[in-house]
C-alpha cells in the first residue's frame, strides 16, 4: 500500500552559486558556476520526498511571470500532484551565495508565496494523507492539514502554529537558527516531539520524557549548507509516515541532510531512502 504525503508551502525560484566572500558595501560579487532550481523550505523538502516511493501532493502558490511558470513546470515533472494557487504578482526569487566555508547567504526578492485556505484548492485531499509537512503561513491551512494522520511543521512557522490552536505531532527546527531554536515550552500546545538539528553534529529530539541525541554521517568537504535542513525535514516526514519511531527516523533522515551538506546543488545531491 502506498504512502501518501503532502507538502504545503512556498517553492521559490533559486539562483545559486559560489562567491569568494559575501560582498561588503560597495562591492560586486559574481556567482561562480550558477544554476537555478525550485527551492525554499517547501521546495527542497518536496524534492527530497519526490525521491521516496510516496504518492506525493504539493499545495503551493505561484506568480504570474516566467519564474512562476518555470517552477511549476519543474515540480510537475516529478509526477506529483501539484495544486498551485495563482497570484497576480511576480514569483519570489532567491539569490544564494555559497562561501568557501560552505555557509550560505540568501537575498530574497519579494515575499514568499504561500497557499491560503481561501484558495480553491482540494483541501479535502489532506484527510487521505499519511503525513503532511507544513511550511506555509496561514493558520487556517494548518488547521486543514491536521486532517492528515501525521502532521509535521517547520519551527519557522511558530506564529502560525500558535495561532492555529492545532497540536502538531512533530516540529522540526535548527538549534543553530534563532528563528527555529524553540523549546517545548514555547508552544501552548506542545508537539509530541520537537526536533532540533545541529548541522554536521546531528541534533536532538525533545519530548515530554526528556531529550535524546541523534548523530549524522560525516559530510564530504567542499559542499554547501543550502537545503540540508529542508532535505532532512523531507526525509524525516517520509520515515515517520512509514511508522518509524521519531529518534530512529531522525537518525535515518540525518543521512539525507549530510548528503546535501557535501554538495553545492541540493537537488542533485539528495539521496533516496
């Protein structure tokens, strides 16, 4: 029996390349070996899940320009069912600069485009999902996503999580990012598990019973950090949807994050389960 998973959120038009250093005021930086792909928090997790043997759904929004058309064409090529609300505005573009130490600096052009509950999308499909991963902003969309058997959300969306009144099963964040380094006490309705990644060091799982660590495989040197956490989140959604306990699922998902840490292009580096 196939596993059905939904990804709900933004997919941005990414231009990524290496730079010797992030430019200072008045300087110009030239991206080396530039490439484009659909990314962002929802996009990278979506493509990781597209490598899994899942019946995959994407709920997103797209702009009315060439960038929006390119993104929709590329995500549709995966064979997933793509449900995109259309916006009468340009699609969000990101410029990602990777420095020699692998760190990324991101410049976002415009606000990310997210699906909203008022959009005429087939929200009833979520009730038939084994898991849903939420990276959107509308609390009402999170309420609709609660119909899935298992609900995961990025810690970046704490405001929407709290406003929705929904209890999310698993919240995924980064202990290294102040926007995501929450504790269970930061949520009026704490999740069953709060997962905080620590890059190449692995991460921790926090539950009412305490904290457990999980490790990550060594990443190849010379890669980039862009997309590693979102690839981890996509893989974690898959492993949890198949029924694995959360700590074991994190340990397995860490391999997927490490694969991206060791490469420049996250979509090329992602590995199947």
